[in-house]
């Protein structure tokens, strides 16, 4: 197990800042996810850790050893690529053994290691098949086995589940998490899928425009986003712009653009008169009486399994909310929705980093 420390990393491609002054520490045995939209710099950051790209400036350490300019093969990392990068002319066995052969291992040791990892990853009986004879999930396991057989100090995964169907992705998330915890290997996982990152990682690093904007546990990032970009990128939310009209201890009253006043419980350092955004998650709304409420008409209902997601046109704008699937709700129906002050997140406008999510629902 290895600590990974990044100090002020910068990397540009033709004047585009792919990685912009990123500093980060990933702990021994941690499952760390780098999450961001397309083009945010997450894969470039992973490739810098792997040694497949070199920094313009900054330093990379594995424990106390600086590896900033070491080539990839000297770093002791194993990598699984998005497209798996399996050799089509090699069998499963040969693909897995390849990394050991180019490192000069003897054939007896190769057979022993391949057998162990094949059994561990549940590929027994497939050793003589070729990649085109395997399902997507089986190919993903072969790529993982090939990375693990060299016994890397750090496992790097670049969107490894993106080519799988939805059901298999969910299954493989749990399997990857289980394998990582059994091995105790420091793992860095890149994805643009918020749900995937939230379900699999010990901690997340949210990256946007090459900058690391927040690092924390999935729960803390969801409940306490640092800025509007993080709030809108992690999960769905409603954004209500306004101005603080009163702050007393942790109670904040915000006057919205239409004149209505909402109450929030917030540890955010805001002052009276400051412009803020109030963030309310869809699951925060209910039909039970609470301090805050909005009224409007239901404009759309979308069945999503154990709950329904709906949209209502209200006096403070369009609101997206969830209701249990056993509650009847119809388009055109007049509705009153309540939410508690401690379910409202207050973010200063000066902390904003752009918006990542639209409240428009798509079936």
C-alpha cells in the first residue's frame, strides 16, 4: 500500500490547462475517485500519476519517493483503460501473462501468478479464449486481472465500466469495491458518473476546468458542497438565487428574486445583504408541514421505481421534487411542498464555479 501525494501539478496541451495547480494526498489502501465532466482534466491527472504523461511543473510522490519524471514501467502501477486495451490475437492467459513476460519472469512463476489471479477474478475456464469470444464483463475482468497480476503498488482505473450495460455496471461496481478492499491496494478511479463514484469511493475529488474544487467523502460532498458547480454536479438540485436579509447564529433568511423569504440553517459565513444561492435537493421536499413551503402546479411526473420524480411550476420558479411511488400525483394538480431549513444549502455567489446540472428532467 502506498500514499500518493501530488504537489501543485500543472499540465497544458496547446495552451489549454488540462491540470491547473492540483495538490492532493491519497492515503494508503484508499479507494479514491476523481470525478468530473468530459474535458475537465480527470484522465490527464490519472495519466500523470501513471507516468503516461509528464507534468509541466509540480511533483508526484509515492510515499517518500519522488516519481515525477520516472517512466511508467518503473512506478509500480497497474492500469485498466476505458476500452480495456486487450491484445486481440492473444488468449486470456496470454493477455494476463504479458506484463510478467516483459518484466522477465520465469515461466513457472508466470503460470503460478496467472492461475492465482484467474481464480481470484473468477475467470477459470476462459484461459484459452480470445477477447472477441468474451462478454463485456469478462473482458473487463481480464483487463483487471492483467493489471493485478504484476502486483502493483497502486491500481489506476480510467472509466473501466463505461462500456458495460447498466445492470452489469452496478454489479461490477460492487465487485471492484470488494476486490479492492480484499487486496488493500491504493486505488485511483476516474469517472464522469456521479452515482458510480458516490457508491464506490472512500473519498472523491471533484475536478472542473483542470482544477480540483473539492475533496471529501461522498456524504459530505453531497450535503456540504463548496460551490454551485459541485452542488449541481453531484446529484439533482433546485437553485434559488436570493439575498441574505437576516443572519442569526446558524439561521439564515434569504429573500428570493420574487420577494418570497426562505429560512435555512447554515454554518456558511454569510452576511446580511450578500447574494447567495439556496440549494434544495428533490428528496428534501415533502407534504409534511415545515418552516418553508412552495405552491404550484405539477407539470410533469416521471416514474423512477421506488419513487416518482416530478416537476412543478411555482412562485419561485420550476421545482423538481421526489415523492414515494405509492402516492398518487397527476399533471395539472395544484400542490404545496414543504422543506425544512436544515435541508437548504446556502452558497455564496462569490464561491460559484459555474453550473453543472440543469433541472430539466429527461425520461
